[in-house]
């Protein structure tokens, strides 16, 4: 526990960068979930195009409501613009969400790597300062080797 408190003291100067890294990582997770869930409408358009939703339901904060309204929007898109346009739009959304996910993941790594290197460097400098300020007689009086 003592070592953990020492490590926390080394983390304090980097708290803003750590916060930014966590935010970028969280946004990356959201886009990852979004891009993976957009595969469902893509496969539904490909393999089951005859099941179209004809009426939207009342928009509430539930999975069924959101799914029904998304499929209603896709059904309207298929009837008005065609299946090919709907597939291209869903594919474009999947690609865009994947690119945003990777971009935010890169940003989080770009922020976290200097933090990790800085913490290691600070720890090494603390050990170096401790060794430099030790009295030279400590090293001369100890037995050397085996």
C-alpha cells in the first residue's frame, strides 16, 4: 500500500492528460459499439428485405423503441430511394463509425504513452536523486560481490 501511495504522487502532475485519455477511450468505446450494432441493419437489408416496418412507434428510451424507429427509417429509405442506396448509406455509417473509433483510440494512446513514459522517468529520477544524496561511505563500507 505504501508503494501505491508513492505511485499516486507520481501520477498527480499528469492528471489532466489522464482525464483526456479516459475521455478519448470512452468515446472510442461508444463508436465501437455503434459500428458493431450497425451491422444488424446491414444484414437485415441484405437477407430479409421484404420485412419492412410500416409505422413508427412512440419514441421512448428503450431498446425496442429505438430499434423499431431505426428500422422504420430504413424501411422508408428503402421504399423511397431503393435497396442499393440504403446499403450504401448503412455501409458508409459503419465505415465512418469505425474510422472515428480508431481515431479516438489513437488519440487516447497518443495521450497515454507520454504519461506512462513520464511516470517511469520520474520514478527513475527519484531513485537516482536518492542514490546521489546518499553518503559515499555507505557504498565504501559494504561488502562487495560474492
